C-alpha cells in the first residue's frame, strides 16, 4: 500500500498524467539516453588525462558529475535532459588553458568552479535574461560551430590523420601507420552506425575499435585494480585562489559563456522535440533548469572534471518516449553503475577516441544554417569566430574576434542603435584584451 502511495505521489510530481508518461517508457528512454552519451566516460578522461590528471580519478569524476547533474535536472527541474562534462569545454580546459597557458589543472578546476558559482548567482538575480537578449544569435551559432571545428581538429591530430609540418603548418599524416589506420576504421564504423541510426553508435564504435586494436596489437590492454584513493585523487584539489587571479578572468568568462549558451541551446532543441514549451512559447521552470546546470558544474569541479553541460543526446531518449525527469534520473543511475566498471577497463587508445571527437565536431556544425551568410554583417563576424577558435586553439580568441567585428561593422553601417549596450561592453573588454596581449 505504501509503495502504491509513493508511486502515485511520484507520478503526480513528475506530471505523468499531463505528459502522457508511463514508467516502462521513461526507464527505457533513460537507458537510450545513456547509451548515446556513454562514450563520454571514455573520451572525457582521455582528454583531461593529458593535463596530468590521474586517469582513474577523472573517469570517476566524469561518472559522478554526470550522475549528479542528471539527478538534479530530473529531480529538481523535472526534465528528461541528462548532463555530463561538455565536449569542447574539456578540450578548452586541456589544450588551451592547461597546456596552452601553462595553468596547473588544479587552478583550472578552480576556474570551472567559480564559473559555476557565477552562473548560479546570475540565475538567482535574473541577469541570465539580460545576457541572452544581448548576445546576437548568429554569434552563438558561430561559437558552437567553431568549438565543433576545434574538437574535430584535435581528433584529426590525435588520430595521426593530420600532423605538424614546418612548411605548411599541418599536413596529411602517414595513413599506412597502424594506429592511424585503426582510427580511420573507427571513423568509418561510427559513421556507418550513425547512418543506420544506431543509438549507441559512439559507444559501440569506440569499444569495437578498441577490441580491433587489441587483436591487432595496436593497443595494449592493461586493466588495473583501483582503490578509493585512486578514484579520489582529483576530488577537492581545485585551487579557487589561483583561479581568482586577474589573468584567469578570461578563462572563467569562457567557461561561463559556453556553459550558458550550450545549456539554452540543448534545452530549446530537446524541448521542441518533447513538446515541453507551454502555450506562450516558454519553457516552465527555466530557473530550476539553470540552477541544476550550475550546481552540476560546481560538483564536477569539486570531483575533478571540466564544466558539466546539458547533452543534446538527450533528444534520443525523448525520441524513445521520455517526457519527464524520470528519464534523466535513470540515466544518472546508469552513470553510477559505470563508476564501478569504467576504471577497470584501462585506457582506451587515442585511435579509438579520436574518431568520436571528429564525429562530435561534425554534429556541432549543424548550427551554421542559423547564420545568414548572404549578409556580411552576420557572415563576417561569424566566420571570424568559427575560424579563430580552432586556428588559435582558443575559444576566447574566437569570441573576441566575433564580438569586435560585429560591433565595428554595425557602427560602420550606422546601425549602432541596433546593438545592445552589453555587447558594446564586451567588445570594449575584448579590445582592451587585444591591446594587453599585444603589449605583453
């Protein structure tokens, strides 16, 4: 009787009747979402490990943050949206901040935490609405596409398909190399699985490529037992004091900016597919959604991983019938299970994860259709943003070029009144940044 009473209360809380949901469908949808995004359990640690962070600890942090974020989104905001460390931001964390700027990973985690706190405060005081109304939609689309190119470029480099060249900067690698050939196999396999609409294409592709690598001797399986201390080697190691130094303000801003718009973009995409918008075209409980996202990022930083974001792969669960927060909670529970399995597997070779990076990058290019390429006032700032992100290995540089070009072109056309004052403020800060870098 008590179980029946609890079930009725849960169904009321998650609005089963209003949304036409049932337990079987919600659970299956949670499994579907997990299968489409489980690749992050292997890919995120492989990227962050290059900073010197212990692999087992980052794997644990990935699972913990994904579980916590999904629980918060499902339980607090009651939406079928799962969260995990974001692709693009983990690459920015590793290659631009830690390796590019020489920032200790502990301080970089501190910057992630501070960005989460800032996002939380902005949500509570309502500044989020100001930011969203100020940023031109085409610049957001350009940033998303630029991050996609950034991720893909890293994948091409890690696979050996593209290699450094003194004369031409980059060149085609040795495709007959066993490791590169294995990566190409993985790329073709994942592509084919996606073409056949296989939901777990990424995960199946990574694991299959790893197995082929083991059988051919390209990869070496070295499973290792792990202790609690191994899994907690990054927990609580964030350096907030280091992150608050003046030089880290730019890093914090980038983490905050991308997290804000990634969350909104995913929310809109999944919300449209699930029919979550109300009659006024608004998404109910928007503040709770943003609160869940910001708290997940803080939890991720404390456990030892980069910024946690909403995942567009949640759309797969929605397509399978998921309509309530139960879907996200089920996905979170599966990440808890993965916490006890993933560290035993050992390191997945770069040849297996690099194809996933390339594919994810290609998926992020879909937003370029939102840019009016026939209009130079949109096209030029968007193009500069997209290209400078991968070519300078910096999302911040892409933002700076895009905002500056957008504002200056509007002024040149006599349309300065069309630009929000907040965009002018950001432009001034970016110009000051260019002057500072130039004089350094």
